[in-house]
């Protein structure tokens, strides 16, 4: 009877040790899996945040421009000499500042409205294994703008061929965003450029030209 009780006790101890070993192995594998997948998941999370933020910014700018249409003549005035050559390109500062302020307000409003928006990312995509991309259950990704976006109109001059210069005016938006999926959070910077208008200046580059932005 005592021998049977002893054997039962030993069997229980062996079962407990086996269960403990299996649990420890499972925890170890989960930790290794987390360490191997986490950097990829964070990179994918950051990329999805950048993609979503760019969509929001682009749509916001388009909406603003539909409500307040502008063209090149609203931002810069060409000054000619008696021979018809361009001598200067002057900035219409009032219009530049007005549009920049409107865009700043509209973009930040859209971003604030989208705070905590959930973006669905498949588990296969988050794993970083290309063969599983787009497959598996959906993992919710929370979109979190950090602070306010900075909006600036940027003027650029580039050669467009012999005796031709391309004057481009861009909207440049920069912001910092965070994204959170279960057990993982990452932050990233977003820079978005939107072509506002451009024109070709024929002739030599004028001595004075419209320059604004960084």
C-alpha cells in the first residue's frame, strides 16, 4: 500500500515537472518569437501610419483647394523689362500666408478627428513573412497623431532645359505620429509634399525671384 502511494506520488511529480517544462518551453518560444517579430511589426506599423497619414493630408489639401481655388498668379507676380524679359518674380505674401494658415487649420482638424482611428492589418502581414502577407486574422492598429502638423508653402526653381526654368510651389506637411497594436507601439515622422502649382519661365533666371519656405 505504501509502495503504491509512493509510486503515485512519483508519477504526480513527473507529470508536474513535465507540465512545468512544457510551460517554460512555451514561454521561451513566445519570447524568442516576440524578439524576432517585434522589429518587423514595428516597421510595418510605422509604414501603415505613414500611409494613412498621407491619405488624410492629401484629401484635406484637395478639399481646401476646392473650397479656395488658387493658381500660380495668386502666389507670384512676374516682372518684365521693356524687352519683355523676366527681371523678377515677386511673392504675393498675403495670399501665401492666407493659404498656409487655412491648410494648417484644415490638416490639423482632420488629423484630430482621426485620432484613435483603427487601421486593420492582417496578422500575416504583421509577421513580416512575405508568404503570409495579407492572410490571417485582422490586428487593429490605432492611429495616434502626436502634437500638431506643420504646414509650409515651399518655392523651388529648377532648370527645365536651355533658357527655361521651372518654378514650382509645393505644400509641405510634416508631423509626428504613433501607432499601437497589441503589445507593440511605435512612433515615426511623416513628410508629405503636394504640388500646388508650377510654371515654366522662359529666359534667364531673374536676379530676384519668389522664394518662401525652408
